[in-house]
């Protein structure tokens, strides 16, 4: 029987949940928590995906997480620091009209990536941690892709279709989502044999990712050393 090891770093304001060396989650708040112990624990990342919370949804996002809201600029600065620390060769960032320019400006200033792609999408996300169902919204979003190499970027309708496509690669990858939520990236990483690492501040949403991985990782029963995660 495998065990998911849980480590708390009180000074850093994070909790690391290691289901296996290939699947590690972190509970913490971007813009306030210090993620160094987590980022030092995970391997070199091949691909980053993130569906970013939009500024207009920030109050609701924090209310769901039962946390005191910080300024969106503080969150985005912390996110950019994580992106730079991870330093992956490929980034797929889902944005809306209100935060697209922020992302464009950041990557333009970084001046690292010779390849850029853009696609239109509608937002979708897992319903929960137990089923394969997806919540599909009619909210238009865009994917901005920055890469060190040419990428086959699909034309699809929903977020989950996009993630399924980019995870359908033969070479084993190590992928990362700093706002992993209910685990869209984790699901298709697991399905296609990739390793996945993620952060979220909402414990209930992170629990959905945890439950899905526990229930589907090689169909192995997994328990946690910490109660009530």
C-alpha cells in the first residue's frame, strides 16, 4: 500500500502532498507563500499549463478558498516568480481579455521564447475528483503558447480538449500547473503517462486533484499520513 506523504512548512505557509515521486501537490497561496521547498522538490519541468484566474473573478476565487483577498498584482507577481524559477521550455497560458496583456507583457520582457502561438477557446474544468465529467462554460478564453521549439497547437473548442491534445505525446514529460485547481492537467498527464506537479490555495479544489490521482494512479489504494486532507 502506498502512502501520500504530507509535509508542512509553517514558515513558508505551504503544505506538500507527495502521492508519489511523479505526482506532488502543494497547498499554498501565490503572492504570500514561499514555495522554495516545493520547487526544490520537483524535477526539471518540460511543460507548464495554467488557466489563470481573471481579475474580475478574484473576489469570488478567494471567497471559495476562504482566504482574505490580496491584490491581483501581488498574485501575478508571485506567479511570474514561480514561472521564472521553473524555467520550462514550453508554457501554455489560458487567459481572458482582462489579464491577457499582463501575460503578453511578462513574456515580452522575459525575451526567452522564439515561438509564439495563440488560440481561441471556451473554458472547461473537471466537475469533481471522482468522475470524468467536465463543466463547460461559454466564457471565451485564449491560450497563449510560448516555446523554445515548434509546437503543434490544436484548434479545439474547450480547455479540456486542448489539454488532452497537448498531453498526447509519446515522450514522457514532467508537467506543472501553478493553479491546478481540480486537476485538469493532472488527469490527462496521468492518462498519457506523464508526471505532474501542481499548486493551489483552495484546499477543497486541490482535494479533487488528490482524490482523482489516488483513485486512478495504477488503481493502487493510497492513504495519507495526515487526517482530513
